[in-house]
C-alpha cells in the first residue's frame, strides 16, 4: 500500500486538500492509498518524547510508513522550509528501515515558488536516509488560487503534472519491487535465517 504524508497540521489545510486529490489519482490507477494526516497524528506525537520508543498512539502511524511500498510526501512551504511537524514526524520514524530503499516522491505547494525549498530539503533528508527518490517533482505555485471551494485543483497543467508523476511513480515502485530491491523486500530478506 502507498501512503500520502500530508505534511502539516494546519486546520483547513491546502496540503490535505491536494493530498486527497492525489489519492483519487492513485485510486484511478488501481492503487490502494491512504493519507497520513499529521493533524490527526499530532496528539500522539506530542505525548511521545522518547525518540525510537513510540507511544501506543503513535506506533500505527510509524508502522504505516514501515510497511509502505511507496511514500508520496506533500509539503507546503512555511517560512522557507517544511512545517516543523513534518520534520518532527520524520525524526520519530525508525532508523534505518523507514526510509532505506523506500521509494518516495514529492509534491510541494505554496506561494511564489511552489515549495521548491522544502522539497529540495526533503530530497536531501531522504537522500541521506538512502531512500529511492523519484526524480519528477511537482511544484504548485499560488496554491490558494487554483483550488475550488471543494479543494479540487482547477489548473489543467497542474492536474496533468500530478497524473504524470503518479503514473511514473507507480511504474518506479513496480520496477523496484519486481527486482526485490525495495525496502519491503530488503526487510523481508533480513528476517530470513
Ligand atoms: C506559517 C506559514 C508560513 C508560510 N511561509 C511561506 C513561505 O515562506 N513561502 C511561501 O511561498 N508561502 C508561505 N506560506 C503560504 C503557504 O505555503 C500556503 O498558504 C499554503 O497553502 C500552506 O499550506 P497549508 O494550507 O496546507 O497550510 C506560509 C503559510 C503559513 C501558514
């Protein structure tokens, strides 16, 4: 299963709206995909101060990442970077298996630069953690102008770019898992005697 990490806890977030739209694209491609909403998760996150020893409330969220065949990280830009809660969540994920050899792709959204800065910083983090970073990123500039009242993107170019990224990322994850070089296959192999 794939997971979309909606990278903020802000109420009425555009990130969550875009994440829901991306979820429908993957569903149309025949994928099972769930959203990890950091707003829902944050009560558990703040109860847990033991990095590496998650509380019972936080554990299901960390397990989703650990079992995923691909992660789609959707991040807004806050003060030239990613939201603090997204980095805080990342820092609670089990090392190294949460990201090592795990396929990941990125969508950024914001004002003038479409979250170029946080996405490039996320690429550094996931690169450092040995993830398989899908090269095609999508940057949504002026996000508040392109969503309608239902939170659906109205810009045809953005819709096409999100579809193209999803189609490519689906093939990317299939290719890695067919050769058993993705995170889940590596974890399974380590379990064998
Ligand atoms: C705390 C905060 C800081 C922001 N900083 C930036 C910024 O540095 N650059 C930018 O382009 N947009 C910035 N924005 C605009 C957001 O990227 C934009 O409003 C986006 O919709 C936020 O995502 P959200 O609706 O999921 O919170 C900021 C918004 C917030 C709430």
